[in-house]
C-alpha cells in the first residue's frame, strides 16, 4: 500500500461516518477511474497525483465537502457545475446531495488532459 494511502486512511478515520462514507466514495471513484494515480496528502488534505503532477484533492469541512480539481476543469465544465459554490480550483457541496459520479469523472478527464498537454 502506498504511504499516501496510510495517511489518507488516517485522515478519513477522524471524520464522522457520513462524511467519511462520502469521501470514501470519492476516493473509490478516482482510484477506479485513474488507477495509475497515486494517493497523497497535500496541504493536509487527501488527494492524488498523476504523472507526478497534482490531479485533485478532496476534503471535509464543518458545513460542507470540497473537491479541488484545479481551475481548468472548473472553467471548462462551469455550465455543468451550476448550483455549486465555486472558487478558483474548488467545488463545494453538501452531504445531503452527494457529488455526481459522472461529473467527477468528467472533471478528472479534463484534468488528465491538461496534465498530458503539459
């Protein structure tokens, strides 16, 4: 198991069960969609690298959850992100409305495309 996985496990373990379950779902989707991605802790939150470049992160906060796919995927898919609180590189959502798997996969594809272009 990569060292990042142990750190991510520790991060998730300290969360309340509903938040942990949602972030485990995000983790599983990313791991399945981009199996060559490596888990990391960056800026004290779980995330992934792909080809040694930042792919995305995710985290739980007191009143929301966030996905951090960087700015380009958000800019390119902004019309599909209507209804989410957005800032440069960040998408906030709430536990009562889990982030859609298909949209997460699209964000990952855009980010992978950007990394491959670089």
